[in-house]
C-alpha cells in the first residue's frame, strides 16, 4: 500500500498536466482561429447570433445565372460629388467627435454616432485652405477646371500633388488582390493617386513577372500600362537612408567620431554617417527577418519612410476618397487597436506618414533598435513613452474598422448599419442567416422600395423560341436569394472596411461583400456609377470570377 501512493500521485500529476496541455492547446487554437477567420469556433455550442452555419449545397431547383442582382434599386451615387482636389480634413474635429476627450474617451465606443457624423456632416470637417493651397504650389499643376479627363491611354493630369498608395502581397493573385484593387479604382481620385503593389521577391524572386502573367491580375495589365498601378519588388533593404538630424536632437552625434580609414561614423542603433554626411540605418544579416507577418509589419514603415503616402493591408476595402485625410501637411495617422484605451495602442492596417520625415525616421529607427520589431502596439508604446504620439494621430475604429468594437463586445450606444457582430457576417448571403442576423436593427428610416412585390417574385429568362423552353427563377427555392442590401448602407461614412484575414473564404451570393463586388463590376463595365456619381473612364475591366461552390447551372 505504501508503494502505491507515489504511483497514484504520479498518475494524478500526469493527468493534471495532460489536462493543462489540453486547455493550453484549445486556447491557442482558438486565438489562431480568431485572427484567421474573425470569430471563435465552438464546435459544441456555436452562438447562433455570431457564427454562421456551414454552407449547404445550393438548392437544385434554382438556376444561379437567373438570379436577380437585388430586390431593390441601388443608389450608386450615395456620397454625392467628390471632394475638391484641394480639400483638407480637420484631424482634430474627426478625432474629438469620434473619441471624446483625450482622458475620458467618452465617444470611443459609440461607432453609430461616429459614422452618422462622418456620413452627414462633411462640411464641418472638410475645408479648403486659404494659404498654401495644394493646387497652387507648383506652376506645373494644371488648373482644376481645365484638367484633362482620363481615357484609355492616359490617367489624366492631377491639379495638385499625386499621393502614393501602397500595399504588400506575397504569392500569386487571388480574388482578394482583385477586390483590393477594384475597391481602389471604385473610390479614389485616380488622376491624383498611384497604387504601388509591393511584391515579395525575397520569398518569390520572380514575383513581378509572375504577377504580370497571372490570370487574375491579367485584367489589370492595361491599367499598369496606363500608370494607375505600379508593380514594385519588395526586397528587405540592407541600408535605409535617413534625413540628417540636428546634433542637438541626438547627443550621441556629438561624441561619435568617424573611422580614420573609411570615414564612417557609427552612431548606434544601426545608424551610421558616411564620409559625405549622408546617414543610414544599416541592417545586419542576423537582423533581417522573413516571417510573413513580421515582414508585413516592417514593409509599411519602410515604404512610407521612403515614399510617403498611405499604406493599407490587402484585406482592407476602400469605401471613400482618402485624399482629404492624406493631403494636409501634417497627415501622419493610424487607428486605435479595437477599443483599447492606452494612447500607444495603435493598429497600422491603415497608416499614413510623410516621406523622409522626422517621425518616419524615428519610428523606423525604433523598430530596428527593437530587433526589427514593427508590431504596431510595440511601436506605439515606444512613441508614447518618448512623447511623440502627439505627432502620430490616432483615429478611432469607426473610420477604418467599424465593427471592431462590436466584435470585441465593447460597443456603446446603437449598433452600426449594418449591424454585423463578427467578421464572418460580411461573407454571408444564405437566406436563413440574412433573415435572422438582425443587421437592420438600427435602421429607422423608410424601407427601400423593392423592385417587385412579394407575390410576384418569379423572373423569366426571355428570348427562347418556345414557351416550354424558357427557364424560370423561383425566389422561394433559392438558398442565396436577392435581398435589400446595397453599398449605400454598408457602413456609410467609414473610409474603409477591414475584413481581417479570412484569405481562403469566398463571399456567398448576395452577401455584403458580394453586393460590393457587383458595384465594382458594374462601374468598371461602364454600366453603373461610383459613389461619387462618376462613370468609369478607361478600358473595361473584367468581372470577378464566379465561385463554383455556390453555383448551380
């Protein structure tokens, strides 16, 4: 009996440790699934209001190609006239309306009111400066009223500074690359913008020529030729130029002495000064990292330091013209990390910096000093500790990621329109999900007028010679029937919507993302207007491919 006690004790310890390992594994798997898919999957008890059911096979009684696009007539030009090319956004106003006071953060969690303000009161936060007007800063800028419109061969001249937009990708194109590019074409002031697609050549040495031959990207080749899109090789640089800093800013500059042979001065933190006075951040081979997330975190800071402009992750959908928040001289910004209250908790999925500026140099050097660690919350805490976060505006999630607070159970006030409670919801078009989602709970205006009354929702494909050969569509048999969703009611007022990864997922027919895709295709086929009431000027761009798992021929 005495000898059995240690054995029992060891068995107990083994079972306890196995239990702890199981709990740790489950938590780790849930966290990974959360970041990859936008929701936590509970196999035993999935919350019905958050998690959609597995996609069933489309009903055999419905022919997918006969499905109407919508039950309502969409208002495509819902944003009105595009902001003037010289328009500035008042950062202070945007921050205070959607955040409240710096210490109280009284409005931070109320995304509904933030979006309502953004959508309806542009005149209060947009203005044209009376001095240093952007379009007057160079004699080479054409007059706004006389600027030539774009055509098949020319993007057209910009009556002011051209702003670079950047994104990063590795591997072949997918529908998500197409979605990002079409979102850019659908909303931005194209004559005054350039889209730089940075392709990882460290991982894929022939990334640029491969992309030029990619069947999905092929529909954009004429826009590469026209100048809208620029494919760039991303190779982690070993040297990054810096603006020369005043010696009174960096005391170490005073004590540093140049090497008598090379003339190079090693200042510290990877910074050197060449004999000609130029200063560089120098990375050693041991510092370089090629983990995809770490590379992506670093790319945005390095690219914006070198080029300036705007960086967006590829899983960001542009919904409005970004130029007014990129044009002001002091336009450095990122967004808040969810509803975290710390002033250093940034998210950099959407970020802007001025090229070769004091702030961009500081952030770049900080990331290098911390071992090429450019995670936004690490960089943000560093800036806060050093008192430089005031130079780096923090916009609230309502501007760029309007459901993040809802997803983190941090919302106050009414839910946004639509009321999506997780990142999977934008992909859902299944009839049962749409009916029970509660996405219109905050809608208190007149209902959208439907194209056909409910008792006549049967559509006939005409043109076949005999009546018996005509094919019919019956909405009651459709698993993904048309509905009343329109892009005009997809977080109106927000500048972007952040999908949050979910790279392998396809949007179901008549999901919110599918509604956006239809708007893109209609615009780029010259059949529909964009949100600013403009028609597409240029070559027609091919449509999205259909996702076969939802099709029934």
